C-alpha cells in the first residue's frame, strides 16, 4: 500500500532527512585510510543519537549495526567490523537510515579512500549521474518505470551492470514501503507517481556484470565477478514540480550542472 504524506508529515520527514544529511557529510569527512568500518559505524551512531535520531538499520530484520559499509566488490549491506580497515585505493559505500520523531530518512554515497583509479572515479560519477537522471523523472504523472529506465539507460550506456536483486522503495513511518523502485525497467510502465509520495531512488551499479550473491554472514551482497560497485541514494518527496530531496537540504535542481554527464 502506498501512503501519501501530508505537509505535516513531510515536514517531519524533512527534519529526519536533514539530520541524515549532516550525519553523512560528517561521515564523508571521517573516512580515511587506516580507520576501521566499525570506527565509521560508531561515529555515525553517535552523531545520529546526538541529533535525537534513532539508527533504524540496527536491529532491522536482525541487522547487527547502525550503518552498512560496503567496500569495492561489496554492493550493499556490508557489516561494519573492527577487523576491516579501509585501504587507500578502495571505494566505500556508506548507507544509513535513521528515524526522527517516528519518520524515516535513508541515504547513501560511495566515496574514494585516498587516491583511487580513474575507472573507479568514473564508476562513482556515473552512479551519481544515474541517480540524477532517475530522480528527475520522479514527477507527478510519470510512472516508476520512467525512473527505472532512466537509471538503466545511463548505466548501460557506460557498459556497467545494473544490480537487479535490490531496489529503491517507498519510505515514511517504515524504512521500506511501497512502491518498489527498480533500477531497470520500461518507460511508461509501473505505478503512477503522485504528489505526496515519498520514495528512495538508489542506483546500485557494477563496473562489470550485474549478477550478485550474498556472503555467508547472511547480509553482505557482492558482485559475482568481484568487480567494484557503487551506490547512491536520496529520499525524495514528490511535489508539483521536480522532486524535493529530503536528504539534501539546500539542493536546487537549477544548480545541477547541465551537460552530457547530467541532465
Ligand atoms: N538503507 C538500506 C536501504 O537503502 C537498508 C538497509 S538494510 C539494513 O534500503 F538491514 F541495514 F537495515
Ligand atoms: Co539506504
Ligand atoms: Co533505501
């Protein structure tokens, strides 16, 4: 069931989103060669709680940590560990969900650790571009397939694989609500997008093939070919124009650089 949000509810989701933005900006600064993924987890957990939020990944379906930290061929749901140090040349995706006053926000970025290869830089850049191309289709009257197809087209134009096993999703009082927002699909198909909907667009893009599997820890998703993957996510609110990015305060569509790599 898709729940539409009224202005009061949207204001609460905006507050949650803005807290998450502050937390993720700080996390990005915190990442450095030599720290462990558990250091990042603890840093983020503390920041969320200082902002009176609740880290809702912790305990979600039994998930044992407050963030997902996925390195290189790990696509999503990497479990933080005090034994895993982030190394120069790696890329790391930090995916965090929190609740504030009962309302959820969900966002993820992939960052370089120190100096990385040109092909990893391009993977991160194109994954973010996939997000922008998909997100700008999230307007009243369009369909979810318009978002999905825009993401897929851009990724595949670069020869990348679109991970199919996981999708974006509605969000509100729950972390995961309807509708599902796949990163592959057909324009004009799927659920119609309406004002008041809130959902996450989150391309998970592999440098190689899209096929993935889960590790024995029951969570971590890695690419079958062990090529790196990147992930970028924001929580969107559908308005009467282009969507509002609840997890990106101050963002304006006018400021997104235009050109062949963007929109
Ligand atoms: N933040 C994730 C998402 O984008 C969900 C995390 S799964 C959890 O949907 F188990 F870590 F909570
Ligand atoms: Co997420
Ligand atoms: Co999500």
